[in-house]
C-alpha cells in the first residue's frame, strides 16, 4: 500500500526551485525515484534525497509544480518542509526575474522581524 501524498504548489520555476533546495543544504537529483515505505517509489523531476530513506519529490504538472512524498516516514509535515523553501524560493525568483529585466541588486537588508528588503536599480 502506498503512502505517497501529493501537494499542489504555487511554485512554477523548476530551475529556481533546484537552486533553492541546494542552497538550503539538500542533495537534489533530477528524474529519479522518490523512496517511500517498504521500498515503494514513484518518479519525480527533482528529488531531495533524505538519509532516512524517505525522499521528497517535485514534478511539473501543467504550469505549476507538485510535491510528492511519503510524509509518514519523512519526519516532517509538508508545511514544515516547505516554509523555508518558499521563503528562499521567492527571494531567488525575485533576483532571477530582476536580472532578466536588467536590474541589479543595490542593497539587501533583513529587519528585526525577519522581513527582507531588496532594493533594485538599473540604468535607464
């Protein structure tokens, strides 16, 4: 019996997601099996390999990405895993989009509440 759960995400850029996962210290493979309970597996475009044998996968479905994992064995809820991923992903997507449009980062600062302020600029 499979325990895999699929979570639909608002994330759309696979390259930015891979960069984000690696920045957070995860080992990531492409087009690999996602391991779950009793050797069950499913394939995903990006796979975060975990030492406990329960991986977390991401695959493209239409315009957005979906996450798949056997969360019974992962040791985290989907929300716990995604919180730092979504925050870093948003930052990385902002920087990538700004660079594509010719902007450069003039400054970045983190407030006492953890809010990140990024100032972008470009020559007109």
